[in-house]
């Protein structure tokens, strides 16, 4: 693994974590942390944008796969938030499972099935 790919992987993981936690903080009124949640979400979005730029410059590939993985993480986070908030647990679980399936499908998309 090249250093640039490793850096993009680390940036993407940290950015996705910050973005997901920020979304949870914003979407769960019981936490009472809307302002800090927005700040964490912005930090996560900036790190994810830096990941896209780093990965694109290092590999010269399109940004489809990182956007697909980001969408999977966002769906997983939204599903988690809906399920934890208790507003509609079944809908939250379904949305979370869709996000998990998207993330699990990254391996066959990137490496193929041999």
C-alpha cells in the first residue's frame, strides 16, 4: 500500500467518524448538543473533502468510490440516529442495514470476486 493511499484511508476514517458523531449530536435532541454537533459535522466534512482530494491526486482515479463509501457511512449514521432516537426504530434499522450493505459491497467493487 502506498503512503498516499494509507493517508487517504486514515483521513477518510477519521472524517467519517467526526461526520457521523456530528450527525448524531445534531439529530438527537436528548443530547442537547446541536451547536457542537454542527461543528463536528463540518470538521468531518472538511476531512472527507481532504480525503477525496488526496486520493484523487495520488491515484488519478475518479471520485465515485469515495463518494459511494461516504454515502454508505451517512446512511448508516442516519439509520443509527433514527433508531436510537426511538422515533421509528424499524425505519432506522432498515436505513442502517442499507448503509452496512453499501459498505460491505465495497470489497467486491474494489477487489472483484475471484
